């Protein structure tokens, strides 16, 4: 933002906004929490309204919803898990993809301007859900002992290397996976917010704080901001897709007879 004649770039404090709802002196909701709630409400309303009166020949709204469901079902669940196992996990993967997507998109919604996934709480919850599901899937199919054996000790490993490989596989499977899922989504949405805030803060600064002739620079910064908004929409979709497809990959690895 522009503070007098001083340009103040966006900072990490953007992700710790003041409370907009306080009850009994306790902060209940911030702007980021509001983004998460609104994204969830809009998603639920779209799903309810879009599936309330399904027809054999779908209209435009129903077609869009069916495309979204079909995309996750065919291109993620069935491709990676096969039709039999994929059918079991389609509801979870679809809910995960759509919820992350809608929370990501709030980062480019005027008046909100920050993604619901740009603080660690939301990505962490999604990562924990993925973590529990792929472990549950493996244990349900193989049993706890065989699942741990498959996960920690790949076939063909020499006995003298087994302890080291087990430690590496444990860290990779049970620590790195949830951490990487969380941080990948979090950092991408944080960086996207920083870039958008930087372009539009620069536009505000050029218009309000510099001599009129220098204000011409605001055209370039504003145009870059608009272009980056389109790029952020792509990133919002891409990060929802990557998170969901990695979840499906981890489930597939858990279901495999041997890594």
C-alpha cells in the first residue's frame, strides 16, 4: 500500500489480519476465516442447486458440475486407482479437489483478496485427511503388519541395508508426504497473494503518491496485476489438481502389493 509518499510492500502480516468477529473478547473470525467459510458455502450451494433436479439431458449448470465430477473420477481416481478401487475414493477426492479449488480462488475475489489456503490451518487439515486415508487404505487391504512391511522395506533390499532403508522409507512415507502436501499448497498460495498485492499496491502508489507524469507507470503495474490474476486462477486449479492427484498416488501406493 502507499502510506503518504512511502511505498509499503505487502508483508507476512497480511496473513495475520485483525479479527472481524469477536465474542466475549475472543477472536472468532478473521478475513481469511471468512474466505474459507464463504468458499465452503458457495460450493455447497452450487452442488445442492446443481444436483437438485438432475435431468437425462443436462442443462449448462448441470453439465459444468458433471464435467467437474467426471474430471476427478476419470482423470484422477480411475486413472490411478482403477475403476474398482477408484470408485471407493471418488467422493473423497472430488470433495478435496473442489474444496481446495474454491478456497484457492478466493485469493482473486475482490474484497477478499486472500486465499483460504494461504494460512497453514487449511492445507494442514487437507494433508492430514490424505494422510489418514492412505494409511487406512493400506491397513484395510493388507493388515497393519504387511502394510508397514511393504511401506518400509521394498522387495530385494539386501539384509545389511534394511535398517537404513527402513528409516529412509519411514521418513519419506510418514513424515515427508504430509509435510510436502501442506507446504506445497501453502507456499504457492502465499506467493500468489504477495505478487497480486505487490502489483496493485504499486498501482495505488503510482497514482496517489507520485507526480502526475509518473502515474503512467500505474498502467503497467495494473495490467500486470490483471494478468497475474488470470495466472492465479490457473494456479488455483493446478494446486487443487496436484494435491488431489498426489493423494490418489499415495492411496495407490498403499494398495499396491509391494512398492
